[in-house]
């Protein structure tokens, strides 16, 4: 249940941010941005499903540090350079970590 909550929170957050604040990279199409975001959220969800060995704050911080590694996205049939760029763009938003820590 927590994983569904994570995905919903992050998706709603990025819809709001994309509309109101943060501009997506110009060289990434809307479709590629959505696909890259989806892959990023799936990987983050996978990382957060593991049983935390420490507090949730540290678990989230560690997952975000490892999130945008190329090997996480090798299984997707997408342009890995663009997916990594989307992943980095998502991670640049400071509020993501705070939202995940407080809402899990």
C-alpha cells in the first residue's frame, strides 16, 4: 500500500511542478519525459520496497543517491541517456526527498 502512495504522491507532485514551476529539459519530448518519469518512479518504488535497515529518512536518501545510475534503466527499451536526464531532472527538485520521508 505504501508503494502505491509513493507513486501517487510523486506523480501528483511532478504534475503540479511541471505546470507551475519547473520547466522540463527542452531536448526531451513530452512523451520521453513521461516514459522517463515512469521508469524513474518504478525504480524508486522498487528501492523503497526493500525492508529498511535504518530509518525511513536514511532509506529514502540512499535510494535517491543510487536512483539515477545507468544500470537501473538498462532493462527499459528507452534511450538511456534521455532517461538518465529525466531522472536527474526529477532528483534536482529538493522537495522530493522531503515529500517521500514525511509521507511514507
